[in-house]
């Protein structure tokens, strides 16, 4: 089977289409939300930080949001370049966000926690699909000029 046939087959595969959609979404969204942590364009993110977390992290809540923004940008880039790992990292990050929201003035943010739980499931699906579509690594074979093994 030629590469173009394989690529065409993949493009028509519904599972590969879902993988591609999730990969794009979980690349773009974390990067945009991460950038927003620095500028607060959409919302004041500090309101979502549970007081118990604010009490244990050094600095202000906004200082912590800068760290959160950096982590989210890095997670989005990880999904772009290594989705078989990045999907699971984003899922774990979203799990932490869910715990934060469930413990921040209950039950005020339960609706957002439920949404982020759904996103976590999507990130887990991305990680699993990425493992299925991960390019295979062909074992390296010795060339004619290299010995098959080296004596120690």
C-alpha cells in the first residue's frame, strides 16, 4: 500500500477524524486559555481558585494564574507535538481543575466542574486514540557497513 493510499484511507477513517478534531481542540483551547490567564480578557480567573489552594501557594492568586497559564500553554504544545502523552497530561490537569472547582465555595462552580469533567473525558479519548494512531517506530537494522553487534 502506498503512502498516499494510506493517508487517503486515514482521512476517511472516522476514528482518525475524531482524533484529528480532538487534537486540534486540545491544542488550541489550552493555549488560548493559558494566554488568557495573563490578560484576563474573558474573565477574572482568580475567582475560580479555591481558597485552600490560594492559602498553600506562594504569592497572590494572580501570580498562581500566571503559572497556570504557562502550564496550559505547555500542555497545548505537548498535545500538538506528542498527543499520545499530551492527551493524558491535559486529562490529569483537568482532573485537578475539577477538584479545585468542587472545593471552591460549593456548590457555586459545580456546573463548570461538570463541564470540565466532560472535557477530561475528551482528553482521555484523545490520549487513547493518539496511542492507536501513533506512528510506528521501525526497529533499526544494521547496515552492511555496521556490524550486527559489538563485542565488549
